[in-house]
């Protein structure tokens, strides 16, 4: 077990972050669906993306360890995996791949680690059944067994706004007869829609009481792309900068459906600016610049799927903000890699924060002088990295146990913090 030790210090400077995890999973799966050779530069190489690469290889797709070059005969040439596919800690791998497995006439079994086995899967099983696949979960959880083929397009109402589930249904729809409309209760991140549109897929969207995405059968062409930096990874550096100094993160994806965190930090008084510089496969790319700023507490709508991954960082910022910050409507947080309401509250409370748990969120009163302590990230990459940033503003030493779990999305996070001047 690796323990990361963080001492009070500040960050300053310019850096980049690993390729977007969401876009990496999608680019790999789209490349594996295409007949021909696809080149992906700048892929995020955390353990989650590695899980997707290994699962795609099990279908006979030829991909090197760094994921850069995918040679596939197209999804119709995929072969039955010899064993159960191990999605490890990656909910995105399991849920999206289920949408592809639904198109295959053989049986695919998807499983994962202890954390993934606790995460709900009816949300993806039900839509795929509606499209005609035979899918079985185990009491609503992994392992899931999928026998697909002969899908028929229809309207699929998703029970929750989830980009993973939406993508599974869209990817299934690309192999179904007729039109498939995927209806989500609120717009979740739209990387899939953007990538498909820029690859020429027949896709349309409508925004009203629900967000509806309609697709029909499409053969994905091979492509070349460079994955932008992960804005959810950049969020750790933005937080460190707002709390202790400054940071400029270059080449980061600034997709509008991923900007809720920046909006909330600005509402708290944080000095964060975005410069959009170019476009890649439908995704805007630019720089994020953040500077040390005095903060005030705010009320956050935790039902916005665009902020879920960053709510642990909002909790940390709130400990240093004047007044009360309330996050409500964020029940989905309990269903992530850990119960993130519980792990945020326990982690920050161990550092002396005044934070109270709600059924669907938390309340933080600030500002509080945090005190270094031994903290447990609950095996969750985002909690481990949030606690490391907390250590920058805590007295004494903050020791984050099991820090290797941060490698799920960002192996080497601590090296980037150190490069920016943090004492880690
Ligand atoms: C993701 C969607 C989000 C997010 C996850 C990645 C994706 O989950 O929390 O880290 O790449 O589609 P939801 O499916 O709950 O929106």
C-alpha cells in the first residue's frame, strides 16, 4: 500500500493533464467498431481505460498496450471472448460495452472488482432489453450476461440521466433496425453525440422536458484523433490553484456539458477563466487558468449530472469558503466508485472540516483550518486526489493511504502536483 504524504504548500505554473477518460473509452470503442485502422493520440492511460483496451482485445480487436493504433475488422468481425471480461473498477467500461455486446449474437459476460459489483446495472440492462437483447444481471448488479443481435430500434426512456447508459443505448442503436430514440430526464455529458456527429453518423437531438437523441444504423469509419486533457482531472489543479496559488492547464477539453464545476467555483468567488482554442472530433479544447481567490459558500444543485464527479472538490473548496455550502439532490454520488457522500464526509471530517451528511448531499460550514491526519480514500481515485489537494491547506502532514487507487484515472497525479511546487 502506498501512502502519499502532503505538507502545507502552494501550486504555481502551467501543465497538462492526462487524456479525457470519457473520450478515451468512447474513442477506443468507436475505433474497435470501425473496419480498418484507427489512430488515437493522447489516450488517457489510467487503469479504467486499460480495462477497456483489454476487454476490446478479448473480442479479437488488435490494440497495442498504449491504445494508439486499433486494427479491427469492424464490429461484425468481433469474435466471442474466451472468458468473462474483467471491467475492473470501471463503470464506464461495463455500461458502455454492454451496449456493444447487445449487438453481438454470441454471449458476453461482464464482471468487475468489488466496487463495481456493488454498482447498479438495471439502468443499463433494461434499455438494452427494450431494444431486443437478452440481458441478465445478478440481483441488478454485475456480473451481467448479454446475448444480443437482431436489435429493433424504438424509444428508450432512461430512468436516470447517465452518460454511460445513454451511450450504451446509442451504441446499440447504431446496430439496430429502424430508429432508436434515447430519452434521458436531463442532459448528461454529450461526448458520444459530438463524436458520432463529427464521424458523419445519422444523429439528431432535441431538448425539451427531456433530452432525446435519435440514431439509426451506422457503420463507424476509421478515424484519427487526439484526445483532449480530462477536465475532471484539471479540476483538481483548479482547486489547488484557487486554494493556494495559480495554475494554467493547457490542451484540456472544455465541452460545455462538463463546465458546471467551473460555474460553481466562479459563483463561490473563484477566479477561473476558460480560453477555447480549437476543436477535435466535435470537442472544444482550450486552457483553464485559475488563481487564488477568497471564497463564499453557495447552494449547489447536486442533481446536475455535469457536476457529479467534481462534488468532492466543491466540498473541499467549501471548507475554505466563508459561510455555508449546501449540496442537495446528489443521491447518485452514493452509487459511484465509493459512496461518495460518505467518503467525502469521512475524509474531510478526519481533517477537521465542519461537514454534515444529508441523504442526498452534504452541508459544509467554513472557513475551517484543516489539520493534517491519516485519511482513507475508500479505494476511490477521486477521493484520494481530493484529499491530496486538501493536504496543501492542512496544518502538518496529511497522509493518504492506498494512494495507488488514484491510478484509475491519473497515474502520476502526485508528480504533476510536485512539478507545480506542492510539497508531496
Ligand atoms: C461517465 C459518465 C458519468 C461519470 C463517469 C464517466 C462517462 O457517469 O460519473 O465518471 O464517461 O460516460 P454517469 O453515467 O452516471 O453520467
